[in-house]
C-alpha cells in the first residue's frame, strides 16, 4: 500500500525533473522544453520508510521519459551522484529525491515486481485520517517469469549502475534494465515488466530482469 498525503510540494516533482532532465546523457529534448506528467506507478517499501514512484513525463514535442524516483526523509548514504534535489512536503517536511536506479530499495522492489508479477502498490489518499483509494493512472504487468528466477528475487546489494538509455543496474542476483526513452523499441533477455497508460494502449517494456 502507498499512502499519499494531501500536501503541497515545493518545488513540485515536475519542476525538479525539468531542471534535472537536460543534464542526462539520454535526454533528447531541447533546453527549457516543457515537461508534463503523463502517468506513474508505485512500489512498496517493506520497511515503510522510502517512497518509490516511477513517473512518466513528456518533453516538448512528445518524447516520453521514464524516471524512477525514491523519496527519503534523510540523505541516502553514498547517494550524492543520484540526488535529483530536495523538496519541501507540507506534511512530511524536507524530502530528498533520488534517481532510484542508484538506490537499493528500488532495485529490491523492482526485482520483486518483475519476477513475481506482484504489480504496483495500491494508492490511498490520507484525508484527515480516512484512507480513500486512488485509481492507478496506468497499468503494469509482467511476462516471461520463470521458476529459474526464484533465487534472484531477493536482491540484497547493488554493485553498480550504468547510466544511459537503457540504464543497467547490476545487483548481487541479477541485472535490471530500465529503458528511459519510451518512444523506441528496447529489448533485453529475461522477465519483462510492461506498461500501458492513457494515449498508449499498446504495451511498452518498462523494465527487464535477467539473473546473473
């Protein structure tokens, strides 16, 4: 379950991404192009301490980018290279926002989702203590799951992340592949996480998991 607070964010997530995206090697938009949110999906942190959300945004003429994020209440040790920025959350205070491909909590959650078909976290809005379900803005599903992947589900370490499109996350159990620009075909071996969203009815690969 993902608990969403009714809150004001300063700056907003999209504003943070508009500043951060142009510095990425895989960014193809023009500097200053308008960034707009398209959809998102969330995973659960079993410890309940870290927010895990993947946001899809369009830039300028319509290129769609996938940006996994983690939200933390304190800086991630050794995570300076992955810091996107900080924002002020009116309910939770300062939140440190990271490119999640460098965060172990995201790797653990992504491996579980891809290799078990567990799907996305159900979102609830906290409305003065009353939890209201929020419909998902997109759908995700998995395929090519094999019994051979059972041992690879329990990721416990990230050994390195290779930025680029796609971004490669090398863990102790498997390689996770995360496409960034979703307007062209990407394929990789192993289990696949697919997604659909409004305006994109055909399934698009969002991530791959391949045991090492």
